[in-house]
């Protein structure tokens, strides 16, 4: 089955049973292929929602325009409840509050949701609360318009009628459940949704009971994106599992159950390998940032702690209409009596209230940890200890932390911004040592992450732990001189961007190069050798606290 | 309203179930925090429990579910003296909820149409005498958490805004759930939860299959499924009601008090709330077991859930604090001889 056909099956299932399946997670950039798929879904214009939508629009509320016009309360029906299938564009930017509300609506069977995820960058993913509830996943990466079979938009009315009577025998149900467990899917929603999908597929095919093919396809559609080790495994173990999934099964004690390897295979075969691995990365991201794909900190900033609305009109301030009406409300009877013209609602300029938010930035400490061979030989363990102390510090201040490790040829974002210490600790402990020191790449990665997160409202700072012996260039060559020069350039970039931070020298003895680098970066330099971990943590936190 | 999944049909998750039952016996224990993966039946359990509990009697039309007409707040204009019975309320507090919705605010409808300043009660009012359920409580915005802390502590919601000065009782059992990997809970809020349990997806395949089987049976033919479990749910309900009745009569020997204090000292839990909750939970547990006095095995049965979230925590400690509690309990009370239950 080609990805295009697979997408089409998912679409037909969605049309058949949107509420039962929860929805469809459609990972696709704008383009003709996506348009074709969406066209098949027949989503009404009114059912399109976007991440910025407020509660009133979604769930209904007071229709202010009509209320003011009529002088009596007019309610407006919300989008949820009006339509079976909703379509959420730019789902990767969905704030956690909206995700939670949509999740509730899905759980309550009020609607099915098509979430169009355009996530391109690392850290952008569908909120986990939604990803968990949407049954189907389709990725249109690399799928062109020509791959989508045309003319196959069949009305499935008959299938709808058939659906309630479709049988799924207990044995097959057990196999779905076991396959889900086998794939490391902890949630019980997955097998339930797969069962639902299997029945839907049988209905589409005109069968009376779920067949073998339905089972495999349902597992494929529902499990593929959820599959993967739930726990952070050893990298080696992980590889083994993805490469040789069948190796895993003989260890299972339940031999009474038939081999569900067929299903597991069906899932593994569902998506190209890189999509699976990228999804796994995406899941890590989602898990780390609590599903706030649009950036955790925005929660703290864009909305902020609401302050009471204030009278007066600012040039760019948003008018708090409700507060304005509230201010005007008690006077209505009096004003009506005194009014010359007959109006239903009398709002005077003095009633106007502006919205105000208290904006505070969440701090984000990005740890750049050198795990190169030279650092490992000297004091990687101590550096890790220092990072842990700083993490404890960050925890008490409720800072966010991110972790970038660098060794060998490049720097790797081990943990996107998160508040979860458990995760950070785990990733840090798992960071192996060895290889060259791609310092320039690390600095760049840190600066890029910092700038990106600043765009989302964090106040980033860098904590760089290295022995400063840069010897790998950006393009991965071993050239000490060029690497040093590139690191210096990256440092200047950091200074120019105004990101604060600290450089901790973890080498055996302080390195002059690194001190100069810190100077270029305009951040304090701290040689680790003489410092105990506690002292280090104190200095670092005061350095990072610098405005 | 559709009938929720029956409580007795929930497979496994014994600790979570027993924690919830304890709060149903004594709502003064102060709520349950359930931490675990998504899709492990956390919200199912809360809804099921509320449906299981005996209905409450309330004055008809009272926005805060008052039991007696005298308890109705004066702003509510409750005219009816009739008392009606209704299921125990379970109110969802979604993420991203506005402060107005939580505490209540000026009633715009009446303000607009009649020019009156009136109070429109919020979620806290609706949750009075029932359950307030917060999914993903660890992602809740700080200003909402502040609100909840205050109300959960005082049992009263005070609204001072927009020229309104309103107060009403808001005593509810707080049930929070979340996934610790996604963020930590503020220690202040953590402390407000009486009990805390960790749930995990069962690893036993048979058990997993059974979960799915029951859920599908429920989805396919709700009425038949409910009929099938009605007797067990009724038995549970009876036992809870009996335990509630027995609770005031449970004796608390001096030795049990000493045990509580020593346990908390040994664990170094902050404040005295740990002792108090431990004792309350142990009493409820004794009542549930049909015993007349609190014994060590009752303490043992609830120690982990009452204390694991109160330990002065090393944020870097990987092993669950539950294990720490169990270890200390074993050291103090000697190793477990018989199964707790």
C-alpha cells in the first residue's frame, strides 16, 4: 500500500466514524497533496478552527454583537457540537489549554478532530494530550498530488449503517492488545482505537466481521506513530529492537496467544524508517515539553497572569469587552431613563476597559555539555555532577532547562526545553563520552536554540561546560586551528545576540583560549578545577541570574 | 448524562482505587493525586467513583449544592425549600480555564438585561460537596493553582472583584492527574493533596486484554454491561456507606499516634500535615476493613500513598519516594508478614 492510498483509507475511516476514532493526525505541509486529502474529508468551512481560538467561539458563549444590538442576552452556539469533524490547522502551535479542551470534547464523543500538523522544527509537535486521543496518523511527507488516487471519494453511507453490527472476535481483540503492548504502547486508548478502526475498515470493505487484513491495516494506522520504546532505552537496545523486532517476541511468556508479530510487522512496515525515528524524536519532544509544541513558556508570557482590566483606552491595548459591558451594566436602567435616544445598551467612553497582562519571562538555562574524549578523560563525571546541582537549583526556581551534548562531529539537542528534571537527569546520565570537541557547532546550536526560544518568550542563558579544546570544525573536519576560529565566531554571535551565560572550564587546568572565548561571548569564565561542585553551582546560578 | 464505566469493572490499579475509596469515606483526607501515563484509566476511575457514591441531598436549585436551606448563600436567591437528590458532582477543571470560570464572576446576563449586579457561580461552586477533577494538573497555570490552593485550604471561595463581595462554601475532594515527565507540580500544591498514587500501565498481557475487553463490552452494549456490574457496584457502595458510618467510632490508640509521628520523623516529611493525613487515611482504612481501631497494618496500608509526595525531596532522586516510604515502614514495623489486604 502506497502512502497515498494509506492516507485515503484513513480519510475514509475518518468520514465513517469521526467520533469513535477521535480523529486524524495529519502531518503535512501545505501543498496540493494535502489539499487533495482535505478535500476528500469534506470538512465544512465552519468547522475549521485554529490554535488562537477562544473558548467562546469553540464552546459557545455570549454573542456580544447581537447582545449589544438587541439589548438582551444573545447566546452564540460554539463550533464544537455543530459539526462532527473539526479541522485544526497549525496544530503544532496548539496551546495546552486548547488541547485540553479539545481532548475533553473528543473524550466526551462530541467531535472528531483532524489535526493538521505542519511541525517542521525540532520542538514543534502536536500536544501530547491530543496526539494520544487521535486515532489515526498519516504523514504526507514526500507524498505528491499524483500519489493520491483520484476519483476514489466514495460515499460510505452504506458502511455507516453496517458499522454497528460489525463483529470483532475476542481473539483478534486480544491480538491487537498484545501487539500494542509489544510495541511499547502503554496507553489503553491505542488498542481501543485500533479495534474501532478495524471494525470501520471491515465496514468499508463490506464485511460482516473484522478480517485479518482489517486487523493489520488498523494496527498500522493506529499504532505506527505510537510505537517505540516507552522508557528511555539504552541506545544499543533500541537499535536492536527496531532492526529486529521479531527477536523480541520469544521472550514473552504468553505462548498461548497467537503470534501477533504479523501485526507488529504491519506496523513497522507502515512508515519509512526515518519517519518512525523522527516521530520517536517528536514524541520525546512532546513528552519533554508537556505537549506544548508551540513552546512551553508562551503559557507564561503571551497570556500572562491576567490583571484586572483598567479603565481608559490605550492606543494598542485590547479592549476587554466583557469587562466594559460589566462596567456599563449597572448603569443601564439609569442611563436608559435619562437617554435622549433610544438605545438598547448604553455604553459610555468611561466604561471602556483595557485588557492587561502581567508578563514575566520564564527563564531557560541551556546546558552545553562537552562529552568529547578529552573532557571525558578529565572530568566529565564532575561536570555532570555540577550540572545536576545546577538542575536542582533550576528546579527550585522553576526554570526551564534544555540540554545539548556535543562530542564527535556534532552537537545534539538531547533535551528540548522542559521543566522535568527526571528527564534531564536521565539524558545526562546516558550521555557517553569520547570523540572530538565540536565546540563551534555546540555554540551555534546553543545560540540557535536560545534565539528560537527567546522568540517564544523565554529568557535564555547558556551554561557551557567544556575543556575548550575545540578541534572539530563545523563541517566535521579535524582541524584545530579552523575549529578554534569558528568557535570564536560563534562566541561573537552569542555576544551579539545578548544571550547571557557562563563558561565553565572543566579541563585539568584553566585554559587561556577558553577564557578568551568567554570574553568574546561576554559571559563570565569559571575554571572548574579548584571549585567544588557546590561552590560551582553557587557561582553559576549567580552568573546566570545576571539580567 | 451517560452512565460512566462501573467502578468495580476497572481492572487492577488497586492502589488508585483504594486511595479514591478512602477519600470517599473521609473527604477530609484531602484529595488524591494520580501520576501516571496517559490512557491508564485515571479519569475513568474518578467518574466511576462519583457514580458509585450514594447520591447527595441538596436544596433544589442551590448553586453550591447546599444540604439545608439555611446553608444556601444569600446571593443565590434560592426560594425552593424542597430537597432533591442528585449524583455526587464531578466537575472538570480544564487547562487554560479562565479565572472567572473557576471562581465565578459578575452575571452578565442579569447585568445587561436587568441592570443588576449579580454573581454567576463558577466551577468551585459547582464542585462543592463533590469532586474537582484536574487532568494534567502539573501543567495548570500558576495563577489558577494559587486560587485553588487558597480555596482547598479554607473550604471557602471568596470573590472580591468587579464590585462583588461574595463568599460561598467550596469543599471538594481535589483529584489531580498528570504525567510527571511533562512537568513537576509546585510543592505547595503537592502538599494540598492528601494522598498520592502512581499508576502504571499493567504489564501483564492477560490483564491488558481484559481491560480492553471490558471497555469494548461497555461501548457496545452499555445497558447490559452496567447490569452485569450493578451488584458489585452496589456492594461497594454499601461498604463505603457502612465505613462512613463507622468512621467516627474508630478508636485511635496512643500507640498508633506514636507510630504516625515516628514514621513521619523517620521519613523527615515536612510539616505536620503528613501525620494528620496518615492518621485520617489509616482511620478510613480501618473503617473500610471493618475494624474497630487503628492498627499497624492500617498504617502500613496507607503509608506510601499518604507520605510519598511529602518527603523533602531530592529532585534528583530517581527511585520513587514510595519505595523509600515502604523501606522505612518495614524498618519500623518489621517486615511484612501477611498481605496487607
